[in-house]
């Protein structure tokens, strides 16, 4: 399974929904709290071309986007293909 990276913060209901979906699929992910680590916040902005909302997710080097994007990929069946 490919490495999943999530930039998040607390509190964040969208982050919680994204984490719940990944956990329901038994997907391990690396999470960075951008509120606690300014360097990771800067890294997120660079990797997402300036997107500031959280969560922001990557599967491997493939940029997924936010929770809405993740949920849409799951509904279409594409998420499982990207994780494989």
C-alpha cells in the first residue's frame, strides 16, 4: 500500500471525517498538524500550490486534495485503486 500523508489541524471536522474513512479501510497514514509545526504548514503550501484549507492529502506523490476530494474518490471506487 502506498504512503498516505495528511496535513491537518485540531479542531477540524473535515480532518476527522478523512481520518475515519482511511481508518475504515485500514489505511495507515502520516499526519502533520500544521498548527503545531509551522515548517509543515509551509511544506503543505508548497506541495499544494498554496491551498490553505485542511486536510490536504497525498497518496504517494499524487495530490488528492481535501476531504471532499477523498470522499468523492471513495464513492467512485478510485480511492482503492490509488491505494493499491
